[in-house]
C-alpha cells in the first residue's frame, strides 16, 4: 500500500538520500541540508514543503513546492504555489498523479503551477486543466564589446526601436526596500504580482548563497518599478540576469538604454529578461531584443554548469484570477543553486 503525506522532519534525511539516489547525486537538495531547510522548511507547521510517497516504509516518489507565503506570511490569502521536483521510481506502485494532486487538494492558494517543465510534463499539466505556455526571452548586449565569449552572435542587430525616454534611469537600491513608494497603487500591485516587500527581502536580499541587487527604475525622477538582478560568470566573463520585476508595465518602455549603460559600468556582455504577463506592446517599446530561439543569436541561461545554448522555459499554471499572471526567471526554482559546493 502506498501512503502519501507531507514530509516531516523525521523524513528529511531519507528524502534527501532519495533525491540523490534517483534524481541527481550532486543535486543541492540531496547534499545541502542548510539550503533544503532555507527553501522548504515551514517552522509554524513543522514540515518541509515536500510531499513524499512511501511503500513499505520506503520513499518511492516525491513532489516539492515553494509557496510565496513561505517568504512572507502576509501573502497567505493570495498565495502562489510553485511545484518542483516531481518524481516517482519506475517499476513501483506508481504514485505520480497522486503526488501531483496532493498539493492542489491540500494547500490554499490563488495560483499554482510550475516553470521549466519538459514536453511530457507540459502535456500532462495541459490535460489536467493547467494553462501552458513559454516565457518570452528578451535581451540587449553591451554596445562597446566587439568580441563576445558567452554569446554567439551571427548577425548585426538593428538600432533600437524603443521610444526615446531620456528621463528613464535605473538606480541601485542602497537601503531598505519599501513598496509604499507606489502610494495608493501598492495594494493593487502586490495583488497582481503576488509579492510584497517582505517577500522580496526574504527571497532575494536574504538569500542563503546568491547575491542579488535591486535597481529602481525612474521616469522623470518618479519611481515606476524595480528589477531584481544577479550577475552570472563563466571564465571571467559576466552576464547580468534580470530575475524579477515589480511595478508598472510602463516602467519598461525605453529601458534598453539605461541597461546598456549599466552593462558598460559592470563590464557584462549582456542582460537578459525572461517574462510572461507583461503587455506585448510595452515590451515592443522596451528597446530589448526578442530571442526567437534560432541560430542568429545564443543567449545562455545555464551557468551551473555553463551551457552555451538557448533555453526555452515552459510553464503551466492554474489561477483563480482572470488576468495574466506575471512570471519571471526568479519564480519557481529557476534561479536557485544547482549543485552542492563544499
């Protein structure tokens, strides 16, 4: 008989061993207890945010989840649940779909989904009533670099067609993050993105290993949004990754020029931005190039280890909201350490 339950502290060592034995031996969730606890442990419920399936007391499957309320309790009534690490051993009493259904049946949320699913999982999610799609990938390159090491560029890009936004600037956050700068629109934006300032502080600023930087976007000295960024490096060459965004969509109009200045300042080859849910017309005015995933340009996504390849990130989502849900690279587990390093 197969039993399916949330993972309690007594089972965490067995779960980590199961991940290492059956998923990837050097997976960070198999090796790094400190990170497993940081990302998945909920102290108030004394459990890890993993569902485990057992047969004869042995773990035969697991399904993890990351909820926004893990980082900010204020988001509990408008929670987002991201599904990760869905796996069951072949040849056992297969609990696959039961593992998938368990979080949906036993958690409260406004939206539930995943990012980074493969073809097989995408088809399953679609049959189960999830909306599916792909994140759009935008980028711009350092205008003073002639020879690139991280990217493959097969053509000369036309000059930007973005709107002329001379008053658009970005500025590094050197202090406390406060969302009340949006005034009466703060609550509406928090509801739209499913994130508040406590979330951004705990998820990014206080990350266990990664060093994130937040840049405010200003239009005529008025704050209109901000980026969460992280620098990735390979053989001394840098890329600036925009992993999250919060604010008004219009903040992105003409954003390419300030980003190009920042690339020059930090000596990075490119900046990229995975997104879904931002108005397409806004993005067409951003001045950023769209990655069409062809052989004309390669903008790497993986750095642990580095892979010089375009990566298409698929998503699946169910929501109680009728409007598009903004999604970014920092959502789900797409921007977490991949391998344990001693």
